[in-house]
C-alpha cells in the first residue's frame, strides 16, 4: 500500500479533529451565552421550628445599599459613555432631572439580577438606600428600582454624607444607633471607613453582563439575619476592605 493514501487519511483525520474542536468551542460559547440569560432563583424554603425560634430571639436588621457601581451604573448625555460599555448596549431606564437649571438625562444600567436580589433581601431586612449622589438623581433612580414595591422608602443622599479625604463617608449610626443590627453593601471602602465591621465589600460594576456578585451574596445574607451582632461575622472580612 502506498504512502500517499495513508498520508491522505491522516490529513483527513486531523482536519476532522480540528473541525470537531472548533464546533465544540462554538457550541460551548453559545451555551454559555444562553445560560447567562436563564432565569435564576434562590429557593426560599419554610423555616424549621428551630430556625423560627432562633430568628424570634434576634431583632430584625437593617441593610444599607449603595447605588452607583453597586446596584446600577449610569452616564448622562453631557459625558461620553464609559469605554468599557460596548457600543449598542441598551440601558435599562432613563432618569431626567434638572441640575443647576439645566436638564440632564441619565442612562441607567442595572446590575445583573438586581431586581431578583431586592425581592429576596426585602423579605429578610429593612432596606435603606444610602448614596453619595445628589438627591434629585438618587431619588429618581431609587424610585425606578423600587418599581412600586415600597421596599426602598428610607433614603439618604449626599447631604447626609460627611466629606472625608476627598470622598464621602456614610454614618451608619445616624440610621440606626444599634450597630449590632445594621450593615452596608458598598463598592467604595471609603464610604464605610468608620464602620469596617459593619460592611460587606462588593466589586465595582460598570457593564459586565455575566456578573453574579449580588447572587453570590444571598447565602451570606440569608444566614446573617440569624446573628445577634452582624459584626461578629463581618469583622472577619477586613482583609477584603481595600481603597481603590
């Protein structure tokens, strides 16, 4: 048997193998793309008698939520779009406000799974919005996120912050004097500089559609409501608090 047919068969086999690898890659890529848009859920099972008793022994806690780069990201028509946002990426809603007598329109992108996240945690905690943004903007964004559910009624804005080292710090004790039962989720460590034991850091979000940071927090938040003092748990996360 000549070498030519053998070499031809080997070449065909290698070609088929490469085609199969490429086809598998495309299938996996498409699968991941479809998977990221599948509905997600965090099952809320009825509490056992022991868990109900444990929960009855502690006070309901307050969860403070930052807005920009934590729950949402926005840009307005007076500034160019963030370069990390791909052209053609649709925004989720717009907010039109008047600042210094000038109309400004903000294009707001919601962090992936934020609506689901708020639905769940509102059943566990009293929610408070605390943003360093101007009230006229922050209130409009909070209204959109609340969407008539009446879960984001308590709100604090820039005028409630304290200027500190070129940024704004947020005084959690002004919201709840009992620091055993209040904590904040914020992407900016400077915001909770005075209360590191009452904070859960979260990665800054701009545009990543595959981000699951809010979902990843749900198991921790589910368990944290059973503690007497949130600081007994959150103080162990101090190595995660970095100023960027």
